[in-house]
């Protein structure tokens, strides 16, 4: 093997074999204990996260129950609709009780903790029956209220004959009594008791779990400390032997590389000299080729999509399989530039680019290949996709012809061809021929080379009420 110029020196391979054999066994053991420690820590972290998640869930149930009680009391006290609406927003939309129960179910399904919290939620549901009745009774006292505007669960409550026979003042007092009396408070206390039972159980669970996991971690850490001591001793020996051969030369070389300078040959081990010589060759080649490596950008500066170079990169590939090439041309673009200026024309081009990007998939290649010409390569789109393409173009034309801002109204003509009949040039020619058919028919439409296109179909996609415009 030819010796590299500027290389030489002591090889590190033999030295590494000897020292590596002494340290590899220790390193493997250390790696194992590290994974064990990481697993223990992650387990402890997951336990803590589960605790906080479940604690928050239990507190959510209590908060939601208190929130419902507060707003039903506000409502029966004031008769204001806003409190009833907030009550049902919590019960039917926010649903903190259900979310809190679901949090605990993820970690403690089937346990006594979950059962306690589930009983708290069921108790809250039972409490709602009293609250519904109180709200319905309070509605009787409100003049001019249309019951049809209130939730069905309130409308469907059947009041007793005795309550219906009361005066409005008595009904108001009775509705308030229902949500303040001893029975109601007892049910609230049961809910709170179940929630506290769950929270106490969570505290005990976390404490026991943490004690067990902490013991395991202490054992693992003690083993790691012994292994680390042994590894440090081996590494120090390796550092002493390699510092003059590798580390010091690398430090000097690092400054030269940062300053984009060549590394002087000589010094260090054989491997260091080899990489220094290789770097020098690559550095020289990079410096000599920087200007020659400048190439035309693959994206159009105005629209941000692929340009003609981008299309050419994928065209042959598109022609080889079940892919579609969609050529898009703006109708009357020169007139737009003449009327609205180049700024207006640029806005039209950007708008069309946005519509194409929104209509086609992210994996499709959307390109601006000329001043007002665009192309789309649809991957995995055979002839069966013709109707889908027609729908996309019809939608684009509908939006372009009726813009919602100051962008001039335009339309596009589209020609489509499918791969499998030749190379990229053939595919482009077929699609361009279909585009020409649309242009010849007056524009604002689509023609597809799919074996179904009839003469006169080229304006497919134009709204019926605008065909003759």
C-alpha cells in the first residue's frame, strides 16, 4: 500500500488493543448499570408524573362538583340565565369530572383508588338530579321565560303537585332549600370524602413506590461509583499515552480548522497525520471548487415553489410510472401585467402558487416553469385520478375567478398527461398538447390525456353560467 505523503509516526491501533482489552469489560458493566439507573430514574419520574396527573384529576372532580354547586346556587338565588348556562357548559362541554376520572383510569383502573374516585363522580351525577329539580322549580318563578329555550334535562323535570301549588315566593324558597339543606350537604360531603380518600391513597402509593425505587437507585449508584473509579484509572493511563500523540496535535489543528487554514504536516500519531493530510486535500479541493459549485437555485424566488430545474429533476422519474403531469397556464397574463402592473402580476402568480399548493398533496412537486406557466407532478396518480384532478382545477378556477381581496381575477388552462408512455420529454409534450387544446377552446378549463377526453371538453371546470363569457 502506497504510503501517504506527510504520514508516519506511531500507530495507535496496537496501543488501543492492549488498553481497550483492559477497559472493555469494565465499560460494559458500567453501561449496564447506567441503563439500570436510567430505567430506575425514569420509573421514579413516571411514578411522580402519574401521581401528579391523578392528583390533578381528583382535584378537577372536586373543583367541578363545587363549580356546579356554586352556579346552581347562584341561579336559584338570582334567576339569572348566565349561571345556568355556565352550569351546563361545565357539565356538557368542559367535563372536568369525566376528564379527571379518565386521568386516574390510565394508571389505576380496577384499584380502590379508582373505585373511590368513580364513586365520587357517580355521587356528583346523583347530586345533579336534585340540582335539575331546583333549577326547574326556580324557572316557575320567572315571568315571560320560554322553557323551550332551556336544556331538555331541565324542561323534562316533572314538578310535584305540591310544588306547583306553591306561590312564587314559596317556590323560590323551596328551590334554594333543595341546594342548601342537610341532604344536599351530606351528598356533597360524601363526594369530598371519596375524593380525599383517593388523594390519601395516592400519597401513600407514591411514598411506598418512591422508597422502593430509591433503594434500588442507591444500590445501582454504589456499583456505578466502583466501576467509574476503575474506568477512570484505565482512561488516565490511556490519556497519558495518547495526549502527546493525539490530543495536543488535535488542539493545535482545531484552531487552524476554525481559521480555515491548512494543518502543517508532521507531529502526532500515524492516524492523526493521515487525517490531517486528508483534510488538507479536501480543504484545497473545497477552496478551488467553491465558485464552480455555485448552481442555479432549485426554487422560484417569487413563489417559493420548485422552478424549471426542479421539474427537470423529477420529470423522467414521473414518466416511468403511474404518475401525472399537470401543466397550468394563466389565461391572459400579459393583459394583467399591462392593466395592473408587474406587482399585480406577481400577486396573481403568488396566489396561483398558493392555490396549487393547497389543492395538491405535500408530496407532489409543484413548479413554476416559466413566467406564467406552472407544473405539478402528482405521484402515484394514474388515469383513475382524472376526475379528482378535474375537481381540483375546477375549485382553483372558481377561487381565482372570484377573489376575495385585491388580487385580479384570473383563470387557468390545464393540460394533463400520465406517465408510462415514454420518457420525461414525451410526458411533457403530451401534457402540453392537452394544454394547447384548452387554450384553443378559449381557456379556463382542463384537458386530460386519459382516453375519455372528447372534442369540446377542454373547458371542463368552467362554471356553466360563464361558459359563453
